[in-house]
């Protein structure tokens, strides 16, 4: 194997590592955000609804649409109770 081939292989391996790390980071952030929403839940439904609506607006402002969808789902569940 030539040095050029070894460098190409090394670059491919590094790219695969970074790609996998990005996937793991994305999964971790999604789980972490979900846990924060759950663990900081307020006991009063009215206060919780206000809090979730504020979080939803912040997520939309920050263009975190997956988080916004999760928060919207929580709001819908809370309103249906």
C-alpha cells in the first residue's frame, strides 16, 4: 500500500469517526432535551402550560424544530387532560 493510499484510507476512517460522533451527539442532545423538559415539569398545569409555551417559542426562534415538535406534543397532551 502506498503512502497516498494510506493517507486516503486514514481520511476515510477519520470522516467515518466524525460522522458517527455527530450522529451520537444528535441522539444525546435529543434525549437530553427530552429529559430536561420532563425533569423541570411544574406541578400546576396552568404554570406548566405557560412554561411549555415559552419553551416552544424559544425553540422556534432558535430554529430547533425537532425540539419544538416535542414541546408542542407535550402542550397538546397537557391541554387534552
